[in-house]
């Protein structure tokens, strides 16, 4: 998925997300929030991302995909889409 982008843009992206602390921003969320994360993500480890973020956001839901990698939205798209739809339907159901 990253192949169309330049090496510089990929580097800048990784630099930005690895050096930016979103803790205070996450604490201000006031809407139901769904975090989706694969527990085999080697790019953004679940412990440093979704596990922490889902504890910081009030009214958050965390959905963990066992064995799923960083590319889970492409690899298990049907499952991810079904879970997104179920979450949204639960908000307005």
C-alpha cells in the first residue's frame, strides 16, 4: 500500500506518528469511539497504541483482531467493514 508514496513521505509519516503524543487530545473525545487493531501489528504495536488510546477515550470500544497485521483493512476487509457497520448501527439502532 505504501509503494505509490515517496520514501520521504513514508519517513516523515513514521517520524510524525512516532514522535507525537496524542494523550491530551484523546482525553477530550466526547463521542463513542471505535478502535480496531490487530494484535500482530509490527508497525504500530497494540500496547503502544489501541490499548492505551481506548483507556484514555471515554465511551471507547476496542476490537482486537487476533493475528491481524497493520494491513488488516486490506487483508480482512470484510470483517473490518462488518465490525464498523455494526458499531455505527449500534449508535443509531
